[in-house]
C-alpha cells in the first residue's frame, strides 16, 4: 500500500493514526494507493495516476466534506477492506483547446470539461457532434461535458442528468442558457466527438476548464472520451459508486 494525504489538518491527523498500523511503500512500488482527503484531493491523486506508466488502483477515505467518491475513514482492517473492495473503471475525457492566439493545450478530465464566460457578457458558442453542427448558436454563461463519475458534481449543480456508470453516455449540459432559453442539454454516446467554437471570441472571451486546469481565451475546444485510459477506483461493498448515484436520484 502507498499513502497519499491531503494537506489539511484532518487528513494529516488521520494519516498519523494509520501509519503506525501498516507497512507503507512508495507509489511506484505499491499495488494500491490509499488517498486521505476529499473529492477534490481524490481528483488530484487520479490525475497523478494518469501520468504513471502503470496507474495503481485508488482507494479513497473521506476526510473532506462531501466525499462522494470516497469510503468512510477507519483505521481498522484496511487490508481486508482493500481485498473486498469493488473496482470501477473510469475513462477520462480528453480536452484539446485552441486559444485565440493559436496555442493548443491538451489535458485529461475525470469529472468534466466546462466552457465558461470570462466577462459580464454571455458566451456565444457553436456546438458540433461527430463533425455535424447541432446548434449554430447558444448564448449562455457556459456549457459542460460530464462523465458518469462527474455527473453528480458540477453537472448536477447545473441541473444536468445523473448518469449511471453502465450508461456509456456523456452529459452535455448548458450553464444558465439565455438563448435558446429552454434547452436543457443532451445525452450523447461516450464515443461522440464534441466540438465547441467560440463566436465573437474577442468580444465575449471564454475559458475552458478540464477538472482543475483552466485555459483562458479559447477559440475552439474538442472533447472526446479516452477509452484507451482506464483508472480503477475502489469502493467498499454496499457503499459503491453505483449505490451512491442511484441514491442521489431519489434525494432532494
């Protein structure tokens, strides 16, 4: 086991309880990574795993606030919990953003890729799916593409749908749409190639965000699901991501 700890007092205190009870190794030598923190820190750990040649499964224990992607923290029986844990394969999105100045930036996103207006003026975007323009213009605060694992995060706050992991879908969700006002987004196959072109980019600047990486003043953004990359997230039996997604749909 390897241990990664969020830089918070709560996570540090929990790590002090765990370290004396088990044998720990460097991430490169471990079979599984135990992450202490909240959902935001887990995203950090998963992004670090993306850069590894052989990503290790990640088992998160919640020392944050919501902890939707985490297990409960307990010191006892950690090896037994890891042995019994159920693995979920997460496939990240790949974002390729081209800026107004011509720079190209690529980055993975585990939760979502979002486009957001930078100023007081609404963004104006053209939306294409698989090379075909599906919406010539939408005026909005922004728009996002969410994975099933990310559908209960920013996507849900923007009134987007919750996606079960088996759905093999992506959620395309507008953020405060102005025109067309009643458009609530779309469900797309995970194999879709989604492209956004920023209209009036100089007058209405837009940023693109892949999880925690922001690219300012974009002219166009392409989003695809990268099935060649797989990250395993581990959950205790009876407390799996499927269970949480299902429960979330029946709670207020």
